[in-house]
C-alpha cells in the first residue's frame, strides 16, 4: 500500500454509452490482484444506462465526474486533472483488464525510476467477449518505440500506465484540438522525460465493435490531426518537412484511416530515404541513441514504405528496398523483403492484389532481427 494515505494508482476510465460492456470492465478492475487504487470515471454525456450503472457502484474508491458530451480528449484531460495516484493507468469502459495487470505494471515502474511509461500487448475480442486472433501492440526497446512514434503510434493506449508526477512536472496533458491523435501527441511530448518500457505479454482485452470511441473517427479529421503531430515532431528535431510531404508521411506510415496502398506520394517520391536518414541522425543526437539500435527498425520501415510507394513509382520503391539493405543487410533474409521484391516485379493488377492480401501481415513479417 502507498504511504501516508497516498493512492498508488489512479485508473482513468472515460465512458460514453457503454452500458452493455461497463459491468464487465468494472468487474475486471475490482478483481485485480493489486487493490490499492482509485477509479476515476469521466462520464462524457452518456445517453444510455451508463450513468445509472455507475450510480449503483458503492465502492468508495470510485469517483465519477459527469461532463456534457465533449469527446474523448476532454474526458481524458478532466481525468488527469482529477487523478491523485502516484501512477496513472488507462482503461476503457468497453474493455477488460486481466487480473494481474495493475500489479505487473506497478512493479515495473517501482523498480525502474527512469521509466515514465509502461505499456503491454492486448488481445482483441468481439462484442460478445469472444477472443479474436489479432493481438495489438509492438513490444520494442524504448529508443525504437520513440523513433516509431515520430510518425505512427505503436503504443496501445488502454494498456498504458505512467508516472503522474512526470505529467505534472512538465505541464503535460491531452490536447483537445487533436482529434483522436491526442495520445499520439502526448507520448511524443513525454518521450524526452524518461524511458518507455514495453511489457511483452497480454495484460488487457480490447473490444472491437462499431460503437467504440475509436470506431467513430471521421477519416479526414483523423488524418489532419496525425499530420499536425508529425509536423511538430519534426520541428522539435529541427528537420524541415513541407506540409504536403507531412500529410503523405502520415498516410504512407499507416498512421491514418487512409489506405496507404491506394494513395499517391508525389512529394515524398525520390526524397523519403534522405528525409529518413536526416531524421535518424537528429534523433540519435537528441536522444543519445546508438544508431545501430535503430538499424533493424529503420530497415523494416523502409521495406514497408517501399511496398506502399509501388503505386506511385516502382523505380523509387525499389530504391527504398535497396536502402533497407544498406541500413540492415539482414533484411535480405526476411520473407517480407522478397515479398516486396516480388510485388515490384509483378504486373500492376497482380501487384495490387498481392500487396493488399499481405497488408495485415506486414507489421509482423517485416521485422528484421
């Protein structure tokens, strides 16, 4: 237990019309092996039975805050302001936490003062709670995670636990103007202040259903917000990037809801590899990272970009594939390298079909050891 009456963990749960799933989410928290926590629930103007379910909870650790429907970022921001714990754990009202989640994540933060954020894998489930085959998350070393965060978000938001004192010390919170890129932005602004540790095990069950907060994202607003965060990331590192190229980078990195295979990239054509090299040099200098630590991730990213660039320029896609081998010769031994090479060699129609068939497998098959 925390000393002097301090709560060790605040669980932050924004909710909006989740009456069907909320009892299961609450039950998964009340069954945690670590019980010294408070649960801050921010009800974002629910119009179903969500508020009635919360009113029936008699556990004194639960604090409920009601607000007019304002969106996820506003609910998260309110929750951070109200939190009183040493650590802040995220949770969604339609998900479930495995029983040992809090204990495992707290232990990691307790023993590593330099770590400011931990995150884990999450198994997916359907609306009825049946397990789906996909596992979310990308467990990488801290430096690699921060590198990837420059243009995409490899961290599964509801699996996060972080040091609340670090947010307060640097005046960090979720920004309201970034539509569904608010956590992507916050992780980037938190990155200079400590390490991010990935726990390579499933600690969370993530529900996939059409009514989820992440399922209601207008694609154009989502893309604009991601583009803005990427622009700010590059500006912090002092790497110039034109606005049109920034939007293309958001799309080609798979960070938005825009299909990266169907998109065209005239502003990144012939310059993406030099941009990536300049960014890597600045990143390693600013974060004190050994370039060799990034080499596998850089090769992997270039191969994925080569696949998406094929519709714009097959010649330049081949150049990116060659650059991947320059970054990491071991790329030649990966099935994904030869898949992309085969895609580039095929006629246009077959190339598109093969690339689309492999789209969901790419993040795993591209990994370069």
